């Protein structure tokens, strides 16, 4: 059966108490999640430790929304990849469009963060995507190529490393807008472009592609039907128990396992 990854990016939607309440509620439902669904939550840095313990005990993965690339030092307000790892994180988002566009994170910084995530032993979830303007101008592939090359070209990936690299295709115009990318279009980008380029750039890594951008219970099945889309990265709808459980329920499809995009199958 297809392994499905459901990644919940809680962004800055929930305060400390709200995060703990949702984590406990999810933990209470965890036994009902099908075995082929791997759920991971990315709480705020503030809530990560307490909510993370509850989630981990229930078999739900925990990740950081953002990391800094230096391990320790005078960097007011930052938290390093290494510190997140020590606090029980398994995953880290990097290059999320809100970081790129609202905080001016450059491709170079994304690369530094990605390297720090790998060095800290975390599994990276690299986010890439084009803006509405870039899409209208027919530049989707160009933009994705620049982002992917900056992040992955000549990236040292130890041969024996079993960690996958997650790449979330998240069109900027679809994030938080309710205007999800049509699944046929998302599949085409993931299938025809992202997987091929990722395999070329990083043949040593097993690449797993996710879709993100206004995922809802009604549209998740469409994305998971794509051969090379193995899950979703969800923001708004993941911060509400009912919608998130409905997403999880609708994610379970009797699909055959896709060929893992591993470069090795070229
Ligand atoms: P959204 O966010 O589901 O609220 O569109 C997705 C994301 O930012 O990862």
C-alpha cells in the first residue's frame, strides 16, 4: 500500500495552551490512523517541547518550522537545528514560502539551513514554489529549478544515510488562500519536473514529494492519486481537529505503492 505522509504545519496559529490541547486530542485519535499513514506535526518553537512529548508518545512525528544554521552563539531570537534535534524533533521545514517571502529568506540561506538540518540529524522538508506572477509569466519551472539547484546541487549526502529528502511543492499563490492548485497541474509539476530534477541533482537520496497549498478534506484524494505525490503539507486545515481528522480519513486510498524516486532507477 502507498505510504502516505500527512504533515501538519501549525505555523503561528496556536498558542502554548491551544497547542497542548490539540496535541492531546490528536494523540487520543492516533490509534485510529491507518498504518500506512505517517503523521508529523510542526508546532511553534514555543510549544514544541510540551506538545512534542505528547505527540511522540502517540507515535506522531514532530518537526521544527524553521531553524538557524549555527549551532550556538549570539543570535538573538534564533533556535538552531541542533537544539531542535536535542528537544526531540525528527524533521525540519526549510524554505517555506512564508520564510522566503515574508522574511526575505534567500536561496543561499535556505541552503545553509538545509545543510545544518542534515548535520543535526534531522530529516529535511524542503519547500519550493512559484508566485502567481511567476506562474502567469510561464516561469514556474524556471523558478523551481533555481530553488532546487540552490538547495541541492553538490549537497553532500552520505551514501549510507537512510533519511529521505522530502520536497514539498507549494505554489505560493495556493498557500492560505483557499485557491488550491488543481491536482492535475500539481501532479504534472511534481511528476514531470521536481522528481526528475531532484534525482539528477541528488542521486544518493530517496526523494519523497508532497503537495501543499490549501489542502482540505475535499481535495486531498486528488493529490494522493498522483504517482509521485506521497503526501501533503497542510497549514490552516491542520490546526483544527475536525478538519485535520477528516483529511486523515480521506487520505486513505487503496493505491499501489509508487516507484520511489530514488535516482537509482534511472
Ligand atoms: P495552507 O498552508 O494549507 O494553509 O494553505 C500550507 C503551508 O503553508 O504549508
